[in-house]
């Protein structure tokens, strides 16, 4: 089905990246909070969050234009579900993080290949048909799962601690930004590389804030950390809903 509509995604501004990092942090801490503090367990949490994600995506697909609240709710839930997918593979099915990282990399590459073959573009400034939107959300799901697997792999293999891991991912993202702005690295490639890396960046930030001090964290706990970041996301979404500062002004094919 091909249904023309206004662009369904936000403009890539500083607000976009701030909310994206906040969402990835919530994806890490909220999942841990539901599994541990609320006692739902990994399997039940996966079912619950998966069901909520389906509802959010149904609402998102039913719209004909970008709506900040609906879009970012879907991203938060995708962040949580992406984390849970990787955690299920690791904890319940004993799949190694190396295997998960390779598998999600291949899945993401195949998604991009199919998307480009079908639509002739991977630009997020052209999400104006249902088919393009389906590719977009599938790619985002795989970026979260891949980012989780990659971040956990690096953390376990190098055992560098939350702060050092946070700084490493921040430096790599900064390097990608410089490569794009200064050396004209392809905009679409730059975007998706940064998008993937913000997942382990946000996870490192979440762990740094929430984990006990004797484990290298600041001891805020998953409940407090999740609440702080959810309030911040809500505040930014409210601001953007009123100002429309993240709405793409000119649709591009």
C-alpha cells in the first residue's frame, strides 16, 4: 500500500538528538526497573512492552503527518523493546553478544538494502508513504537492538566502566559529526551511524546515573533515573508540540 502524506518524522535538530539520547537512556533504565524493581521479569516485561509498542505504532501509522507526542512515545517504546530483544537473546537463549551484534548488523543492512531498492532513497526527509514509514520503523528497531548488543559487548569485553564508555561513544559521535560537517561525509550515512551509537551512549549514561556507587554508578536507581528522563522528554515534547520547531517545513523526495 502506498499512501501519500506529509512527512511523518521530525526535522533533525539539536532537539532531536537530545530527545533521542533521553529515550535511549529510558530504554535502558525503564527496562531494568520493570524487570527488577517491579518484579515483572524479562519475559513478562517483553510481552507488556511489545503490546504497548504495537498500539503506539498503530496510532503512528494512522496519522497523516508528524505528531511529536505520538512519534516520541513510539521511539521510547522501541528503545525499551530493542533492549529487551537483545536481553532475551542473551539471557534466555544464551546467544553470545558477538553473534547478536553480527546478526543485527546483517538485519539492519538488509533492511536498508530493501528500503533503497524499493524507494531509491534512505533519507528521513522523505517518509511520506506507508511503505517508507514501515522501513523507517523497522530500521529503528534494529538500530536499538544492535546498539544494545554492541554496547554490552564493549562493556563486557573491555570492562571500562560507565563513565569511560560514555566518553568513548560521545567522542565517536563527535568524530562522525565533524566528518559530516567538515569533510562532507554522506548525510544519510552520518545520520544512521550516529543514530546507532546514541543507543549505547544513552545506555552508558543511564547506567552511570542509576547503578550503585560500588558498581561505578551514581546510585540514583532505575526508578528515579527513569522518572527524571521521562519528565525531561515530556517537557521537550510539550515545547515542540507548541512551537513546531522540529516540523519539516519543506517536504523533499
